[in-house]
C-alpha cells in the first residue's frame, strides 16, 4: 500500500483538513495515476455534511478526477505510463448484471461502487480525488483526449456526463428544442452541449442576471421563470426540458412548456417529494423522467465529443487550502461555474 496526502472531512460539521490516506497496491488490472485536478461537485458537499445519509468518516470527496498514469498492472491493456486519464463518479460495479453488460454501469443492479464513501471489492472504503494519487481498475478509467486541458476535463466527468447522457438518450440535435432549467455548474454544461449538438437551446432561470452569460455560452433564448408571462409565452414549446436545480418546481407549469410527447428530465434531487399533476401528463402524452450520469463507454464518448467540438466547462482553479471557502461559495451560488482543485501540493 502507498500513502498519499488528501483533504478529508473528519465529521459532518468540521471543515476539511489535510490528512493522509492509503491506496492499495497496483494489481494486475489496476491503473495508478497522479491526480492533477479534481472538480468540486455540489454532491461532494451533500455527502460531506451527511445530508444524504450513510456517510463514513474520515471522508475524502471528489469524483471529477484528472491526472497522468504513473504505473499499470501486469495485465493492463488499455493504458500505459504517461497517459492522460480521468475517473468519474464510480470505480467499480458488479460487471455481471444486464445493465453492466449493456455498458450502463451507473444503473448496476447491485449498486455501483462510488469513487468515495463506498466500499471497494477489497473491503476497504473508497476515497476520492481531493488527494495526490489514486488506484483504479482499468475498466473504470477514462482516456482524456489531447484536445482537452486536464483542469477543464475534470468537471466533465460528472457535470459533463450528467447533461450529455440525457441529451443523447432523448435525441437532442438539429430540429429539437431543448430547455435547460438553471444556469449553474450543471446547467452551463447543458447549454454548451445542447448547442454543440445543434439543438435550439433556451435557458429557464429564476432571473435574468446571468442572461449575458447564457447567450455567450450558446443559448438561443433566455427567460426568467419568476415572470408568469414566461409560462404563457413558451407553452408547448419544447421537446426536452432538463432540470438541473435541486428545487421543487411547479411541475404543472413546466410540463405545460412541453410539446406533444415531450419529456421533462430531473437531474437535481429536490429535498421533498415531487407532486405530479396527472392532467399535465395526460393532455399532451408528456413524460417526466430521471437520468443518472452515464456508463463508462458513454462517458468516453462524451469526452471525445467535447474534444472534437471544443466544449469546455467554465472553471475557477483553486488551491486545496481554499476548499472550505469554495464550499461556502458553492452554497451561495457564487461560482461561474465550477471550482477545480489544483492538487499539485498534494502530490509533493
């Protein structure tokens, strides 16, 4: 085993502090790599503060991880030392269920093994990317194309695939009208990706304060949902609505924005159960659905797509000692649009 420096949460109420953790020895199918950048996802904060339950401490968050390979196992065929690689939200799955065999490991029937706050096949807790290095089975490692900077590639491994997967699944492209609810870490990626796919893109945000950003990022239109006229003007407009905010929306109003056979996809996780008015679904044959990140093959497809089309997240790079301040800024929506930790000091 090896020891690496990391930033860990000692409890739900204490700030993250510098610590050391162990990584397993490199097995026959393992890839070891130095972590160069790790994105901060809102779900990191939820987990650290035990808002979703079952958090185990000390806890090292981080599932948007980018770095460079330092060692490969004897039977590894996909990677070699020096490759630019990444790891997203999970590091293993059962590999046997129908979902895993179909390349939908995120929906593993036995539960995917999270990059942190989970238990690996070796029985040891998994620890995430706020650290200097990591060891992962080659089948759960992604290749980062040369056209993507490592710092910008990191958030693609959660924020990017979270939006790419439903856009692909519901066939966003030329001739389709897509609405993105919320222009934050997830929403801004939805705008960029849907625009790159050729869809007509509308941002639906609480206010117009980010309108200039939204149009610059690729939106064709931008409306404030605080204005009741928005729901009148846009009624029956969209093939697909992606909700990136973890708030309980007035679903009747938003479902009314869909065309016949339109779909509203939930990507955020509201605190309270959603109340779905049946009439809003029935009169229009509309659907409400959910989507969870993507499988390994689709995540690689997303990275290649982003490299080909120049799709990069808007990021603010920080040092590890700024993590706790960054958390507070995320909670205050004071970031445009994703914090990325430069982990150089953790590799020393």
